[in-house]
C-alpha cells in the first residue's frame, strides 16, 4: 500500500461508542502502511445535509460513504477513505466524513464539539457543509467554531493567556471551504452580481456595537476570519427533484440538474488542485504513520479529559520518529561498514577512514528522517551509539588480526618449535643456529600479507615467550666465551627495549588517531546539524511571515470596516509574532 492505496470503501477511523471517541485499530493499520504524504480533506455539517455525497465524488465513486435517505444521521464517528490522489503523483488523498452535527437522537453537544475539533486538527482542508444561505441561523449552527479555544491548544503552556494561544491557530489550521447546498438565491449584493467567495466575505462582515446581541453576531465571524488561513465558498443547486434525492447513489449525471453537476465538478477540481499536503509545525509533511500517531494522540487526550494540543502531538510524534531515526541510522552504519570493511585492516587509520565515511551517511540519514529534536537529545544518543559501534569494529579488527597472526605464528614457527623439542639446538653452536633460524622465520612472517594491526604485537609476544629457551641455549653453548655471552645478553636486551619503545610509540599514535577521529565525528555532527538548523530556521521564518501576512490582511480589513478594538488586538498578536521571529532559539551539540 506504500505506493498505491487500495481501499474498496471507507472504514471507521474514530468510533463514537456511548459518547466516547475511540480510534479504530483497522483504520490505524491502514494508515501505518501509507508511506506517501497525505492530503486530508474533512467534511463537517448538520446531519442530513448531503456531506457524504460530496465525499463519494471526491473518491471518484458513486457509492461509498453512507448517504442514507431518512432524517436519521447515518455516519457515526469519523469515517476514512484513502485513495490515490488524482492530480498529485505519489500522494494519498485521505477523505474524512464525520457524523452529522446536531443529531437529536444523540442529545450530546459535547460530542459534536469534539468531532468538529478533531476534523480541524486532522485535516489540511476543512469543508463545512450547510443547507441554504449564510444567514444568522447558519452562523448560529456554526457555534462550534467559537468553542475551539475551549477544545484545542496550540502550545502545552500558553505564554500568557488564551488569546495568545488561539493567535497561533492560523499557523496550523486547515483551509476553510463552506459548501452551501440547495442554494436558491441569486448571488448578488445590493443589486450587483458577486462570486461565491465575495458572498462569503460579505457574510463574514462584523456589525458595530458592544451589546450581547452584536457580540453573539460577531463572534463566529471573527473566529472564522482569524483562525482559518484561507477561505473558499461553493454554492450548489438542488441536485434533483425532492422525490429523487433518496436515490442519489443510483442516479447518473444526466439524470441530475446540469448546473448541480457542473458545480460538483468545480468543487472537486478545486479540492484536487488547491488542497495542500497535510503538514505540522515546521512545514513537516504528514504521511500515513504520522497521521496515525496524530489520531491516537488527540483521541487519547480527549478520553483522558485533556485538551488536544498541537505542540504535544508534534513532540510525541517527534519522540517516536526520532527514536526510529536513530535505529535506522545505526542499521545504515552497520550495513555500510559490513559491506566496505575487510577485516583485518592493515592500519587503524584505514578502519577509521571507512568509519568516518559510513558515519557521515548515518548522520545524513538521521538528519533527513528526524525533526523537533529538542536539545539534540536523539542526535547525542546517535553520536554515543556510533562511537560504541566504532569501538566494537576496532575491537573486532584487533581480534581478527590477533587470531590471524597467532595462526601464522603457529604455522611459520613450527619448524623451530620442532627443532627445540628434538634438541637439535642443544649442542655447541646451537644458539647461533637457533637465532639464525628465528630471524629467517621472522622475515617470512613479516612478508605475509593481511596480518592486520596486531602483527608486531603478536610477534613480540611470541618472541618474548621464546626468550627463556634462547637464554638456556645461550648459556649452554660451549662455543661462546663468557664475554661473548654477556655481549649477546646486552644485545638481546637492547633489541627488546627498542621493540618495546616502538610498540609504545605505535600505541600513542593509535590513541592520537582515535582522539582525532572523535573530534572529526563531533565536527561532522555539528556541520550537519548547523545546516539542518539553518534550513529549519528559514522554514520557520517563512511560516511565521505567512502568518503575519495573513494577520496584517485581516487587520487592514478590520480597520477598513471601522473595528478599532479588534484591529488593536490583531496588532498585538502581530507584534508578539514579530518578537518571536526576531529571537530564534540556537542549539549546538556539546
């Protein structure tokens, strides 16, 4: 399903059982298999207003979401249908159909408010479907939008007050589309023909006054204007004669009102071409598993009596994905090292150079697949694990080399071992023959390729183990004078001291190489992190500048309409955003 979604029909995503909202395991399993970015379109509205028909059309099907033909609400909870996006290659279109709001059989407005809030939190385009014109009754039915400040949190700890928290809604809220069904009026204002969008903009105008009546009139309009970044309106004629409405699933386009068919096609075209990929803070694209985790985080918060919080949801998602990113990076490192490294390596530097190349790829993979790594917690964990893996390869390299060298020693020096056993060196002149044979075999050993970094140490250990034999042969060799024996003892001691000093020097050189590699690893982490942070900073600036631009536009409209108080409030929000923009947080790996 990673490349193409094959769902024959919708499944329930969030069940509404006895007033409790629960995520469906079947739907979550489907989402977990969608690796593509998702465009999420949710539709909400009063029950029996034809929401499901529009969603079936978006799915490219005649049937799917239950339409029903009575005054009972058919859709319960939130249903999901994932289909290949018709105009965006390698994207999946996720359609969410919600149970009808205001169903008298439920008698629970709290439930409606949560479904409304979830539809907003999960979607990139939010469709509000209603019957007839946008009048005060239609606005009153949209009271759910005024309750969003009591249902959703942008930040886990709002900085000062509720106003500031809701000021961030526009940064992550979906685009808003109002679909007006069975619209029978002409689109004109004061005798002038207008577009559906102009009709919506006019319907969202505020009225002056501070009485309870004016405040109630203005509140839903203010919320729609402030919270949603983009607003669009579509009007639909009645699709067919009232008696045929119950058969919409079976009616062909030529049996429907031609204007209605055209309006539905325009609506679908807009959704396909203008609906954005679902993103979370920082412009991070949402795929199936990320949407799955958002669903779980939000429904769990509601079931625990908490408010769904965008910041908490993003951080919870980051914890899951960053942990997985560390494991993927480590797996990448191990795979590359196993493919490239032929143990034992001739030098430590050869192994460290390969480690550095593989480490760079692992860090790149982590940087690419991680996000919101607060205080670089997971990147530090990656650095620690990579260091441990490097040390494991170094240890394995030493052991492989030591095993290879020990086997060579046993094979190459077996003639001298046999000679000692047979006593062929225990005779006058035997010591000279022994040392000559030892040097000969030593050269043969040193000429062998592929011994690795333990070659000299293993050889010295062997030679040291034979020193007692050499001393005994020296002392019993009757052809040598005491003076010659003393000179030979001093020569052997000097040679051993020289070998020991050489090994110590080699050990210090290896330690320096390890320290140098550690510094290079640190610099590589810092370099890649700095590049990522700069990219994220630019994305954040672009995102906040977009929000500021939207607020400035709304402020200008409010000023033009003469609403000074609301304009000042927006001015304060804009100043707050600009201040936040001018003081970005800097992080470095210590």
